[in-house]
């Protein structure tokens, strides 16, 4: 395993950078588009401006409002746990994955705390079928999860870190 030799705080800096990039992109969309507006960019991609009161794939979007507080509490709890995990020495790609998940989660929870809804603006489509719109926070979370899965499955169960 390749444990990080540099201060663990760099991973918190990466998480903060991801959250800030997510928030900056959402602010840019808010300034460029009106709610519900769709701007074709290519034959398979649009910029849109939608607000999602639910979670991934609009899960619980029509739940009546209580989901806002549920998702805020859940995201804050998970973010605190991730911040703790990132603080402890771990393999580089695992730390990278955790940092990206943390940054994406913080970016999205900021939206929920401010407006009660998450700004989504990336709209991919093909043959009239649209993937649910998402944002950079979602991208960071997805890449982070992929990195965690990759680090989990790339190591043999027989490979263990020597005890010191």
C-alpha cells in the first residue's frame, strides 16, 4: 500500500477545493440561466437549471419538505465521518476517493442548507432519453466512490499491511 507521506491536511484542502468548485459552478449557472432554462451544447448534452429537493435521481423529491432536514443531517453526519477518515493515514487513492466524496457532499449540503434544494445543471441525453440532471458535487462523489471500489477490489485479500 502506498500511504501518503505528506500531511493529511492536503486531503482536506482537496475536499474544500471540490466543494468550492461545485458552489462556484452552481453560482455561474444561477447567473447565466433562469430556472428551468435549457441550453443545448451538443447533440447529447445540455446545460439546464433545475432544483432538486430530493436525493440522487430525485429520490424523495415529493416527500413534503421533511426530506430537506433529513438530508442535511445525514450529509453533515457523513461529512464529519469522512473528515475524520481523511485525517488518518491511508493509501493515496483511498484518501483521494474519500476527499472527493467529502467535497461533493459538502457542496450539495450547502445548497440544501441555503435553499432547501440542490442545483443541478449537467444534462446528458441520447435518443430522447435523459439521464437525471446532476452537478459537479455529484461528479466528485461518483469519482470518489469509484476510487474506493477500485482500491477495495484491486488488492488481494492476502495482501496485508505489516504491523509495526
